[in-house]
């Protein structure tokens, strides 16, 4: 009876492929049609869309240019016929999606992003979504309060002391009594030492001796984040967006590096966790100690969750802080007058500011302003990315009034562009000018339109997924900077005046690059103030 419908298997397979292709094209067409009213650049390539342009530009530069040209809501074409991405720098839309809206958890990290997070960080708080994220954040939060951070301050001072000791020794052995250092590398090592002691009561000794243990972590993360830009890297990143689950198991060097980095961190974490559970030191004020005490109350993190959050804290807690510290020194090296004013402020009447004075900012307002300005202009992470889990209508401040975001649409929040919106920060928004934080009216009232966060700076994000370690990172930076700037002068290594390039090869964290010398990092001439 049904013989007439007996289709050959090969033809059936072909029919299935055609059907899937047609369904995919229809979904993409629908998404594009819904977003047709949103302005944006023309696709630069039929195959790569606008992605190759973005990849080749300095970190975030093209996004900034498009926002200036088209407004705070922009669409651009993805590679490999994968529809459009929505670029959002509109304060009203940001609040609706990330902070104030009733469905903040309706916008998840896209699959390719979560796969990368899982490879590098495991299933910690950055990876988690929904109720799992709420649970992990609630259980981790007690370790990152102001009182908890204050108790961890000895770790900040120890790292700064190790830096000063190492640099004084190097300068003493130099005939010129000065040294040329890649301060990016040194700041990363110092930040690793801080998170080791403050986070887990563990001495990595990355500054003093660069042990095998610390080197395996820093080198692993450098490979995972710092691979030089290349066409292969571009293809890898964009294929991952189209085929995230398949791509997770592809035999690629970048993926092997990410897995190796996680494995080396896990090995250290498991050893530290086992020791911590056995010792139960009463005077231990570390993040891990607080987490274990919470677990004893009956509703804590599992061993696997602790180990994965260890990887999260190591990566987020030392890479981002190291980058920011090195860029503070870079900006101070470019302005010797500003640097001296900061030094004079720190030294004050001959007594060094206390930890409490550093954190309040009252004794060191200029240092505080410099840190804020670097955080504003140089966010360590270039963007946040989310995917609409269902079709959503969001309000926007433009003439569109609202934008319908189809399910499956990727939304990119370009952090540097948001931090330099002229409509909020004024015409000099893109300039490094720490004085704006000190002058009456230096911060326009329009800044209040931005999400609250840290002084309306979007670097730590805002809302239920804001950075848990924000207070910790700021306290750490203030201490380390106050110690080393009071003791050393920082100068460019030559008189060329060439600025560093800010790049992001993996489209995750920024990297400073001295292109004229082919160096990743921040090379500076360092001299003791009193030699």
C-alpha cells in the first residue's frame, strides 16, 4: 500500500539535509527580518560578515566606531551565515537585560562561551546559570565582603614587599642602578601570589622564585589567553560559535592549551583543598577557609565546585588584576608630573597611609582617581556576551523605543565603549584624565544614566552577575600601587613616545603589546626613588 513512498535511504538523507538547511536559513531570515530596523554596518564579506574586521582591529576599536556612527544599538553580521549579533551600549537596554529587568537570567552565556568557560574554569560561578549560579554566588559571597577583604590585607602587603625586594636586588646588581622590566609579567606574578595566600593560604612564591608550580599556572594561562592573532585563531573562534559542542573536542592547539591550563590548576587546587580540610587552622582568614566554614553549616559547595571556583579565582583574580596594575604603571610612566604627584600624596607627611586610609581614598584621592580612570579606559575583559533564550522585547533610549530580540540572538556589551560613551561621560570620554574624578562637576550628571556598578564604570559589570571579587581587586591594587610607586620611578624605555597597542587575540581579555619590539606586556624602565 505504501510502496510508492519507499524512498531510497540516500535520497532520504539528502532530503533531510535539504530540510535542515532550509529550516536554518528560515530561522536566520526571521531573526534578521525582526532586527531590520536596527542600524549597523554593511557586511564586509559574504563569508566572514563583519567578524574579520572586528578581529583585525585593536581591541574594541571597531565597536566604538560603530556606536559613534550608528548609535548605542547596532547590529552586525556574523561569520559563516550565522545571522546577526546585536551590539548594545544603550544604558536603558543594558539595565533591562542585565540588571533591572525581571528576566535577567533569561539571557544566558551562549553555548560556545560556556564551553570555553568549562574547559578553562570548570563549572564554577562564571560558568553557572540560573538557580545554580544563584546558589554558588550565595555560598561564595561571604568570602568577598568588606570585612573579609580587610582580613586578607596582609597578603596584599606581602606581595608588594616581595616585589620591592626583588626589584631593589635587581637594581643593586645593575651598574646604572636602574632596570628594564616587563612590568606586565611582574604584576601578574604578584597578583598570583596574592590570590594564593588570600584565597587559599598557599604560597606560590611567583615573585620571589617563580616556582615550577607558579610557572605552570602563569605559562598555561599565557598560552590559553595570549596566543598571537592569526587567521587560524579567527577561524577557530568563529567555528566555535557555529559548532560549539563539536568544536569542544576538536584536536586544536588552543583547546589543548586550555585543557592543560585547567588540569595544572586542578592539581594544585586538589592538594590545597585536602590540606585545608585536614589542618583547619583557626587563624586562617582565606577565601577557602570561609567557604569551608560555610559548608560545615550544611549547605556549602561540593569539592568539585570548590576546585572549579579555585580555577575561576586564579584566572579572574590574577590575570585581570595583573593587566590593570601594569596599565596603571604604563599611564604613570607617560606622565612624570602625575606620577610624582601620586608619589607625594602617598608619602604625605612621611608616614605611609594605613590600609583603612587607602580604602577610603580620603588620604590618597589622586591615586584613587588614577585607578578609577584606568579601570574605565582599560577594562581587562573587552566584552560581555549573552544569548536570548526566548524572544524578548526590550526598551531602548533611541527613536526605536523598543527592540524585539529573537531567541538565539547573541548580544555583545562592549565594555570599553560603554565606559567611554560621550553621551554619558562628555566629549573627553576617551581621554585618560584622572582629574575628572576630583574636579567639581568633573563627572557629569549624565553618568548616572549608566548602570550603577562601581562608580558607574561597567568594568565589573552590574546586576546579579556583577564581579564578586570587585572589592578584593580594588583593595589589592591600591595597596600594591601605594607600595611600589612610593619606592620606584617608572619611565618609558625610550623617547619614541609610541603608545602600546591594546589587543585581544582570543576576544576575551585584553593584552598590552609593544608592537615596535614584538613584546606582549608593558616594558618600562624602573628606578629606585632612593638609590
